[in-house]
C-alpha cells in the first residue's frame, strides 16, 4: 500500500496537487481504485487529469516495486501453509498488471496463478461493493459463507461483509495500528490481527 500510494501521490504532486501527499493517501486512498480516487480529486479540486494518468501511475508503481517491494513478514509461510489445506486466492482493487507484478517480484506466483488472482477489472464494481469477492468465490467453487477474507482496508472489509463472508482485519502494515484496528472494526471486521503468523492456528490447521 505504501509504494502504490507513494507512486500516486508523487504523480499528483507533479500535477500541482501536493496536498495529496503519502500521509494523506495512506489515510484516505487505501483500498480504493485509482479511477475512483482520481474522480474524487477531480470533484474536490476541479482538476482535469490527462488521459495517460493511470498508465503513468502504473509505471511509477512498477518502478518503486522493482527497488523497494518486499513481502510482509511471515506471509509466504502462512500462504503456503494455508494452501496445503484450503483454497487460497487474491482479490484486489489494484491495477491487474501491478498486482501480478508485485506477486511475481515477491515470489508469490509460486502459490498463486493468473487463474487465482482476481482484480477489479473482472467485475462491474470494485470494493467496497461485494462483486469482486463473490466473483472470486464463484471461480474458486466456494460458498461465500465458507470464505474468509483477510483485509487491511476499510473498503475491503465492507466488501467482504456485504458478500456474506467472514472478514479478519490486518493491521501489520499500517503506520497507526491502533487507529487502523478501530477503523477495521467499525467497518465490520469479525476479528483484527497484527501478525499473519497466527492465521493457521486460528483456523485450526
């Protein structure tokens, strides 16, 4: 989230919109689609974005990913452990090419594949609408009531609950963990965790 939001805030600064810095982005943009963010800023400021804004954002994000992206501590171990017992997939509001590239750079394409990575381009509405999670569940052959969503954003928690799924909030990458915990709980998270390593034991696997 930090790298993606820095990529966007750097671009916004180039456009003469420095008020949307990384701190602001992390507080207000996490979990939202780039297109919705740009629309919100346009409504707030009246600024008309160039047609190549999204592609420039993608380029910025990829450049940062190549030099700075690292997996979250314990994430690989947890995902591989879960994958031995359960169906696992990715459901992201991110630009699909960026999502796949970030998974490749961090080694997660050893677990996930193009068929188990679902992004907002595949559904009518991204999060906080439930479309993406319901689409993913359908493709994975899983009933929504038997699905667990791990989310670090308020919009993602809302989407998961609207889809009829259990949702656990994750605060491990949030700068202000206590504030994030409150936000995720207020959005409807059934549980909030700070460390991924506890997930398998909590699931009984």
